[in-house]
């Protein structure tokens, strides 16, 4: 397709196209729960057989992915209200267009992803002076080098943590807690049962086979995250915002519903106290 940027991602990096596809499908609706014209535009600029490789974007799943993004947007907006000159670090950001949804014109934004998805992002999206792209595996703390924690830091990890091994997820959380005193982190997780299903190679809820998700966590496990690092001062739930129809009604109420309470995706926010920090690493 002339004029389009070819996307040749496989495995876990390909999931960046999967989430973009669903967010854009939702955002293109007249009754969308998420306003994201940049994502809709992006779909037309990528040379990738979305339908053949990922199947159709089912409307309920597109809305669910968009509500997750909206939940993250709410946390970022609250952070930027409290720290207008702070730094948002988006781990595993893929082709997320959140910057263009929430930017306040002052904050710094650091995108961290693996080499190939990051190169694709760089070609597709117009990054400005306050945006930095770091090609690094999040399991390697070199991505932290050069980040100034003094004006406030929020680390986001949307659609990332489930692809790590449980011990790697805990190490990443601990590294962030140690490196960004006074900062916070927000991430989503799949349930233990869902994680187990992906490890058997079962198809996901959209009929597409997603890569294995080794880390699953249930709501009952959440408080144990405190033990990852002594600087973690608070662990809290970020409820999904309300949306459209039955799914949109149930989304913010899932924690109270017996059938969904124990086996559902979660968004969790951690706050870090002011333990001493030492940032080391390569540039
Ligand atoms: C499901 S996509 C989510 C992308 C984006 N956050 C979103 O919500 O649309 C997962 C992203 O995490 C990235 N990723 C997975 N494992 C990673 C790792 N170990 N280090 C850095 N990025 C990673 C993938 O390349 C991909 O961009």
C-alpha cells in the first residue's frame, strides 16, 4: 500500500497493533466512549492486514479496550493536575496515542518499548520536544537513566505487565518504587484464570490467539504488592469508567458483582513514599 508505513511486528510486539485496532474501532463510532482521532487516523496510515491477522474488532471488546484507556487517562490527568511539569513514563507504550488525548502542554513524556515497536512508533507519530523515546526492555533498568524525578513521576504500564513473568513484574514494580520516591505507578493485570488460559494457547475473548500472559493477579492478591518494596505506601483500585450499554454499565461495578469480582482484569495504582533514590544506568 503506497504511502503507508509497513508494520512487521510479531508475537508480543504485535499486540500494540491489536490494542490500537480496537481503540480506533471504538473511537470511530458516533457514540464512542473514547475520543481518539489520532488513533483513527493512524489505522489508515499503517500497512498491516488488521482484519486477516487479528480478526474483526468486536464492538464489545473495542469498548472494553477503550474503557481501559480511559481509566488510564483519568489517572494521568489527575497526575498532571497535581504535577503540571511532571514526567509521565509510558512503559510498553506501543502505538498508544494517549499523549495526544491528555497532554497539558508542559509535562515531559517518556515512551519505553522494545526496538521494533518503538521504531514503528517513531515513523508513524510526530513526537515533539517534550517527548522522548527509549528503546529498552523494561526488564532492564537502563530505561530509568536520565529521568529527573524532582518534578513528579507517574509510571504507566497499560497492557504490559501480563507479558512479564511474575518475578519480573515484581522486580519492575520494586525498581520503580526505589527509583521514583514520591511518584506513582499505574498498570493493569489479567486474572490468574485468564493468564492460565493464554498459557494453554486458547483463543482470547475476541476470537484471536493472544501471546501467553505469564502474570495473572486476582483482586485478592493485590494487597501483597506492598511487599514488593518498602517504599510502596498505597495500593488502590482504579475502577473502569462507565460506558455504553450493558458492558458500559457493568464496567465500573465489576468489583461488587459476585460473578466478576474474583476473575476480572484490574487496574491498580501504587503510590511510592520518599525512600532514598539513586538513579544509575546507561544513557
Ligand atoms: C498490548 S501492547 C500495549 C501497547 C499500549 N500500551 C496500548 O495500550 O495500546 C504491549 C506493548 O508492550 C510492549 N512490551 C512487551 N514486553 C515488553 C518489554 N519486556 N519491554 C518493553 N516493552 C514491552 C510491546 O512491544 C507492546 O508495545
